[in-house]
C-alpha cells in the first residue's frame, strides 16, 4: 500500500478531514467519510463501503479503492481488471467474482 493510501485510511478511520496531492477525505456532519480522487467521488464509508470509479477506471483509482477495501472490508477482496473490464473479487482465490459497478455497496 502506498504511503498516501495509508494516510488516507488513517484519516477515514479517525474521521478527520485530510488532503494530499490528488486525494482528499471529507467527513460529513453525520460522520460519513467521502473520498475524492481528482475531485471525483470514489468512496463513501459509513457502516458499509460504497465504491465508485469516478468516471475514470485508472490504476490510481483502483489502487485507492483497493486500499479502502483492504482496510474496511477484507484484505483479500478488491477490484481488478481483466480484458479492459473491472471486477470485484470477494475472496483471495478468485472464486467469488462479480462485475464492478460504480456505486456498488460492500459490507
């Protein structure tokens, strides 16, 4: 995990507004964490995690989402790409894979 992603996750966990380079975390009045990459919403963290591609399915977006998923859902889960399409895997052995949908809710 990149240093910026460790700092991002720390801000989410401690529910503190944070910004570095192209990534920011904003905490709402109802204690939800909103994560932005290049001013595009990529995640909302509360009791569950909702993930978005922000309209850009880039390696950086994938990396930020995977850092959030590893911290708040499960280390073995994550977003990956195959033949230009994004998928979400729920297990380490790739036995539970679903197509990625921007706005999907993970719990």
